[in-house]
């Protein structure tokens, strides 16, 4: 993948000046490429990776496996897009295997998540069945380990 | 008998006369301070990749706690032989041409002790890794340091070699990619040096511990030059590219006679390298290409960044081709390297190593290791810029 995208994926707040130095290209070139990626929809957003467990009112993440009857036209796309419109739905993936769609839902309580499944999801036409899992602890997310790291154990100066 | 003066006088003269490493002096000063950003560390900031660590855990689980063959596990020597052949095109027989050592440090000591008779000269280039000169002296050899020059990018030239060779010269010791300068050699440079070694009938010891870490072109080993395999001891190890410093794993590849000679010393001093480290290294050779690629890509970004930052500050710094060090020229500030490093530490809490720790010709330079996180490097560069503004 493009090196600039890799840098942004590691740290979206990195300055164009620093990225230019790391990649050995000009600042203008960095800016130009970013604008291009944004325009093409390659870069969709810049978000913070938040350790929810550090927050008092941590949100409950629910993972739902969904079996769907595909439609003759459009297959899974239409129902997946429909599900995606719910703001509480964080991610939607089409999967191979024993179920079709995998959803990640964020809610304030388990009750709220359960309500989403029973009232909004299960009643939707085309949904055959659902299996709901509650996420208990996040160890790593978006490539970031959630517990704050160990100290550098190396000697301060070595040959 | 009890006073320390008389004990001191009993220490062997060779040992007594060798000064403490400049690195250790500096280490003591840095260690006494809090919150230092250190660019003084000569080892990767990465932890050994998990699958390699797991191989050691599994080996421990299986009860592998014994000695191994003095030469090292045959499975490891086979892996090393394949690795070296893939990198250099030169095949070494695992049975009698590959020796597993406790780091390159031990390998180098073995090689020097196996070859040197009192008074024999060893040609090597400075600035250099701190152990070369003392190891030669411990073996009663005579260190003949060639001062490589900034103008040549700290690459060793044939002319410099010709100026320094004598009829006592027995060994040429090379280390490219180089610690502390980051210099690497082109194929042509290597061929010139090889021609010199053949002409003067020298044994070459080549410390290629940083061979995986080159950023602009692939490393070319001197053993790949025709006529060199039979006169060279190739030294390598797992510390740098595999991020395995603490495992203490190195190896030598050399013709059977030389391997056997080194083996004698190794057998009676070290017996064998630790078995868990050897098991981990077997895994390292099998499955670590992606890890090395990842780490190398990170180092390259940091190399680019640190080099561009120094240039921006008006501090000349040869763009390092390899290893993970930038050797920055701070001579224009009218201070010695040590004064500069101490003042920088004092005022901005950034540690780097004065070039003089690597030989007298390191005067006027500081070694900045970029084996530390990009965030730390960024902050260090901001602080160095602030520091020099006030000078």
C-alpha cells in the first residue's frame, strides 16, 4: 500500500512537514496526494481510536451474526446498506461461512442493544436469523494495543 | 595485600592499559537522569517478533535445557547455511564451516584470537564499533586503525588501505553497513577492498551484522567476490535485523581450518550458545522475512526523517545508507563532541553518543541512533533545534 496512507493510518494527525521528511518527498506533494485520496474516497474519515474502558460511561459493543435471504437483484447489498443507515451500527461486513452479515453495534447498555436486535433488526424483511454476542474486553483495536505499553527496558546508552 | 592499589597493580598490563569504554562513561551520566530521550541506544526498539519468542517458550516447555553440540544445533547451522547462501550466493557446509556463537562479539573474539600472534597487525577502520581495538589488544595484536573520512562518506578506500598496510599486517577487519556512521559500501568499493586483501594476502574478518538494514541498495558481501571465501571469516548474528539482542546469538562462516581453530577456543571458553536462543533462531531464520521487512520500512522512514531534520538545522549529516545510526557533524559549534553531547543532555535532556567513543576521528560528530520510536525522534529533533539556536 502507499506509504503515505500507512503513515496516516498510524497517525492521522501527523503533519505534512513530518511526513514529507519521512518519505523523502516535498510537502506540496504530500498535501496534493492527501487531497487526491480524499477526493477519490480512498480516505473516508479521520477518527480517534478511543479506549472506551477508560471512560466512565463506556459503551457496550455488540457483535451480531445475521443470516439473510439474498434478493434476486442486488444480492446482499440492499439489505446491508439498509442496516448500515442505523446510527448505532458501527460496522457491517459481508462474510463467508455459516452466516452472511457481521454487525458491530454500539449502545449505552446491553438492554439498548437487545432492543435494536428485537425491534429493528429481526423484524426487517429478508432477515432469517440473528445471533448476538456482547463484547467483554478490548485488547487491541485498529492495530493499537489498548493497555498502555511497558516501559522501554533497554539500557539508556549502548554501543 | 588488602589495599586496592596493590590489587590494581596485579591486573594484567594489557587489561589495565585499555581505557574504559567511552560509552560506559556516558551511560553512567545518562542513567542518573530522569525522562531522557535517548538517541544513544545501539539496539532495536522493537521486541523480538512473537513467533520467535514463542519458539523459545515451546522449547522450554519441551524441556530443552541441555547443552548443544559445541558448534551449535545442526538444524540451526543448516538454516544459517541456507540463509547465507541465499544472501550472498556462497555456500558453507553446516557440518564444519558454520559455528554458532554468543553474539558477533564472541565470534569476533574467536576469530582474532584464532589468528593473531603477538605483534601481528590488524587493519580496521575507524570510527568503529567499540570492541574492535580492545579485542585486538587482548590477543596481543597491534591495532592499526584507518581513519575514514567524512568526504568519502566514511567508506574505506583502496588508497587508505595501501597507506596503512605493512609487512606485519595479517588481518583486515571490516564492518559495513557501519556502526556508528551508517555508511555502506557499493559493489565496486567491496571489489576494490577484496582486490587489496588478495594482493596483500590478508585474512578478512567481515562483521556484517547490519547486512539486512540497508535502505537504498542491497548489501553486497565481500565473500561474494571470487577468491574471498577462502580467506574470509564472515560474522553475522540475530541481534539487529531480528531484534534479538538479548538472546546473544551470532555465527561465523569460514573455511573448515579456520572454523576448527575458532571452535577450539569456543569449546573451552563458552562450550556452546544457549539452547533456547538457538531454538528461537531456528524459527527466526524460517519465518521472519515479513518482520524484517516491516522493521526495515520503519527504520527507513526514521532515517529519512532524522537526516532531513539535521539538514534543515544546518547540521551536516551524511545520509546513512545502512544500520540505524546518523553520524552528525557538529564541529561548527566550536565544542568537542563530548562537550556538545553533555551540554545537549544537560539543557535539553537528549542523549546521543559523542563520536570520539568510536575512535579519535569521531571528534566533531555525534552518533544518533534512530532505533527509537518516531515520536521520540521527532521530539528529540525539536529539542536539538532549540539547543543549537542558543549556541
